[in-house]
C-alpha cells in the first residue's frame, strides 16, 4: 500500500497543501495522512502514518523537507521504516529507498539539506546581530510582561498559578516571575 504524508507549516500555505495532496493522489497513494504543523512542532499525523505502515508498504512524500527536520531525523525515520520493511518514496527527487541507489541518494541529499539549513540559520543570526548593533532589532516582545497586571489581579483573587498561566496563555514560570517582580517592587 502507498501511504501519503503531506505537511505545511502554516495555515497560509493552503495552496502548497493542496498541491501536495494532489501530487500524492496522482502517485497512487491509497491512504493519506496530513497536517498543518511546523517542522519543529509535534507531528502527530507523521507518527500515525509511520505506525500505520506495514511490511511491503511505502511512505510517499512530495519533498524531503516535508518529512524530516535534519539528517538525524531523516535517519531515524528511515531506520524505523526499514525495521518494519517499509519503503520511502520522495516524488520531487525520484527517490525510492527500495533500491540501494535510492538509499544512497537520500542520505547524500539529506546531508546537503541540513548543511543548507545551518548556513541559512547562521546568516539569520548574523543579520539579527547586525540589526541589533544598529539598534534596529528589538527582539520578540515579552508577552507575559504585558499581562503582569492581569497575573497579579488573578493571583490576588486566589487563583492557582497554573490556572492563571492557562487562562492568560503564558508559561507558569512567567506567572511566578511576574509575581516575584511584584513582591520585589513592594
């Protein structure tokens, strides 16, 4: 059985999502797993697809970056599939791990992909450092600090710190920090 997996990072990428599903169906995928989650987020549909696959099946994706975050992640996924006797096909690259050449090409391309990502992140860090030095980069706004008054009010009403965090959509540590800062200022 051919099992498709499609993923986009954001809701704004609906066109890419539809294109992936279209290409997977055209490739003969019989069961589809799809999700909208970032590469660093939890990928529940991917886990479901990997669990669902049985010996003789193949997981099919349109592109390598839709499947793996890094070479290590790719190796982990491929090892898991190999143990189950499941193949991997990447449509955009014409790769099929059922062949030795497919396995080799996949590992080489995975290494190149990780290298490109690391270079991109390095450039991003350099750009942020330059912008910060020029006073143009302020970083992410501290969301919990903006909610300090609400945190203090709810704590004063006797609400538990965990409940405050849940209600205001901030971390529990942020609640403790806001309350500690309030005590220090008093």
